């Protein structure tokens, strides 16, 4: 299989080499099972599992949470929706929201309070030395105005300057991530939903024909046709090219 990072197409990946290798290994593994298996249920589930993993990894990477994940504390499953439909909606909503931000406008991200400590200490300070607490607030405000004089009038008028006005929205996620996900168009989401529809059947049924019907496939060649369908979906969803021998005999490598 060629590198899954295909700049000419769409691939749900943004991360480091270690993440790329992990996804590539999982994708290779799934494709081998899809090609070798005679079970429609297994073919569909294997195709879907690697997509579900990729979307979760993509979101966690975009939100800057990947560095906090390990095998004992995996935020892909802890924080993100269990439902794949909800997961895809979150991805799409994030893309739509980011596309509405104006990267040319920025806003300070270093708002007070600057003094952080434990609740016990701050409570003690407020009770025993209330004047110091008020003085700290004044110093923090003074420091902020010194750094951002353009907001001085708002501060003096008592506005909550740490709350951004709607027109001051800014690009919050990495530009590289946004560039990647912006390539995931309507066709990509339609393919993902098509695979998820078949997965839902496979998750609740062992009947081969019922699962195949999710793709509109019937008849004696169902296993072959479902296999071809899943391989095409994987190629489309991951922007990959399958090597010769990894495609159906009736299908030429792309």
C-alpha cells in the first residue's frame, strides 16, 4: 500500500510520524482482512473500525490532546462521542466553525487572572489579607492594559474584556489541521455515512444478506461485491492507492 498521506486527495490524518505509522499499520491490517475474509460481516466491521479510529485520532490531534493520550488514558474514547454519527457531526461542525473564523483578526489570549494557586491558599489570602487580593486585581488589570493598550477604554468602562466580541473571532486550531480537514468534502462524509450504515447492520446482525443490503447489494456475488465496495470506500476515505494484487480481479489498480 502506498503512503496514506496523499496530498492530491483527502485523508483524515494530521499528526506526527508515529501516528502516521500507527494508522498505516492499522489500515494495512484491515485491508488484508477485507481481501482475505469470506465473511461480509467481518469485511464491513474491519473497514469501519479503522475509519472510526482515524476520525478520533484526527479530532484529538486537532484539539491538541494527543500528547495526553496513552493506552491507559485514551481521550479518543473518553472525551469523544461513542456514536459514530455524533463523531462525524462533531468533525463537520468543527470544520464549519473554523471556516467561519477570520485568521487575520486576533485577540489577546493572555487574560487575567495571572495569579494561580490552590483554592485553600486563595481562600486563606482573601479571608486574612483582603486588601492584598484587591491590590492583586488592580495590578493584574494594570499589567493587562500595559500589554494591550488598545483595550484600555473597555477596561476603564468596566467591560469584561476577557470575553471576545463576536467580530473578534479568531482561528483557534492549527492551520495545518484546518488545511487537511478542509479537503474532506460532501463526498467524503457521504462515503463515511454509507460505511457506517453497513456497520450498524453488521453490529446487530449475523445475516450476510441483510448486511449486504445496506450497500444495495444482493445475490450470489454479495461477498465479492461487498469486498469491492469496502475497498473502494477505504481508498476514497483515506486517499490511498492499493498495490497490484490488493484489488479485485475485475478492478484495475488506481
